[in-house]
């Protein structure tokens, strides 16, 4: 079993006018570029995980030193999490069956006694993000249940477990492309795609550079605000006329920031939904 490194970053002082959420979002985006995953932010800082095979102390030190805000006081510590049965850990501590919109049940292969729904998705998450429990995932699931996806082409950017791509395929979308930057998550997505009987979903390893020349009627990205704004031009280039873009991974208060990038790209807001502590799903279309 793979060992993981748990990184803890405590932020004890922020530059003037900078919020903790902004600091942790930016740091998570920087760490993600170096293989970190499964980020959890709180009011004191950030916790992240990386496979011990991918961890490099020098790279981490360089990343921290490049944080683009002088005056920030940041303390880091790491510890090794011994390899274990991650599915069992998710079952015991995190992942219980969930029903979204009374139409979609999400459970793992080790669950029993879950409700019967129109759409039944089996997800064994391991260390990949996306079980439907987080507000951002369930917000997009709810919207996918409302849209007419039959025959529509879909790109799921940052697919994680593959859950959104799987639901899109179940609802008749074709072709469906799922893109994931993290190698371990990409493998997990392939496993989940296969176990749900949708091998036609095209799971690809890479970042937004893979989008060149691709097109979609529905484009999905459930990542975080900073990555979305950085890559939004690439996302917009894929969107077919009349298509929809579903974005999540941020708060309702972040929507004006995203629209500052989206509007010059010819993207307009067609609506948004909010859940939990202000998490949002923003829907865009080409003007």
C-alpha cells in the first residue's frame, strides 16, 4: 500500500487586507502543481497530502518560498501516513452513501442497504476527490440532473473520482472526456469509470493544455477559484455555441472575481446555485 505525506501549513500572520481563504486557495493551487492532493483548509491554515513517492522536500521549500505575498508568516510540518486500506478509511470516517435530488445515489462497493435511485453510481474514492458529499460536487450533480444531456458532448476538467463524468454518461452524454492532472486520481477515475459500466468515457492525464482543439456542449470544472481563473480562457475555447459551463469549487462571494476573467472571454452568467457555507455552482454561456 502507498504511504502518504501529510503536510500542515499554519499561517500566523496575513498581509494587510488578505483573507485566510485567499491565502489557502493560492497555496493549494501552487501545491497542486507539485502533486499535492486532498486539500483541507481551516481558519488557521491548510492540510494537504501527497504520495510519499512524489514528495520532495526541496520542491516543497521552493514552493513555500515562492508564495507571492511578502510579510506572510507560514510554518510547515510533515509526517508520514503509513499505507492503509483507503477504502476502509473512507467507509469508517468520511464516505457514507448519499442521495442527490432523490434521483442519484452515490455509494462505494463496500456499502449495503443504500436507497434505490434512477442513477446508481459506485465510487471507491481512495485518495481522489469527489464523492458527492462536498457541497461543490453535489451542486454540480444537481444541475446535471436538470440539464438535457442526451447526445451532448461533455468535458469534465479535474475529474477526481470521475463521478461527474460518470453521471453525464449515464444521462446520455456522448462523447465524455474526463481530464485529471494527478496520476493517482486519474487511475482511480479509470477504475470507477470501468466499475460503473462506462468504458467509453475518455479519461486523460494532464492539465488545461490538453484542451487545445477539443469542444464541448457542457464543460465542467470543480477545482478552485485560482486554477479556474488561470485556465478559463482554455475552458472557454472548447465551449460550443449554445453550450453551458458549470464551475464550482469556490464561494458565492468569489463569483465577481471569476466574472472579471469570464466577461472579456465572451462568457455571461446564466445563473448560479448556493449550498452549505456559501459554496456556489456558477453556470456560464457564450454571449
